């Protein structure tokens, strides 16, 4: 029987995605708390940097390469 591997990748059938609804993820984390506006505006500027984008792209490129070229 075909078992999903890491991140939903099955070695014989390719990639399978099972999205989790956003409300279920929020409920799992607890109650949603309000934040102050200024730190909320600052967060995207802090997390969105060229180095983070490069690292994320490199990670997905390696992931895709393993799927497309397994050997």
C-alpha cells in the first residue's frame, strides 16, 4: 500500500496535498488575540527580507529537484 512520505510526498505517486482549513489551524493555536497596530505593521517588514526569500526559494528548489529527479 502507498504511504505518504515527508510533506505528503509519496515515493511512487508523486505529490499529494491535503490542505487544512484556516479556521481549524486558528482553533488549534488557541484564542486569537488582538495586537497593537504598530508592531503589526512592522512584522511584514521584518519577515520579508531578500535573504529569507533566497533561502525559501532554495529550499523549494531542492524539494522540487528531489521529486523531479529522484535518482
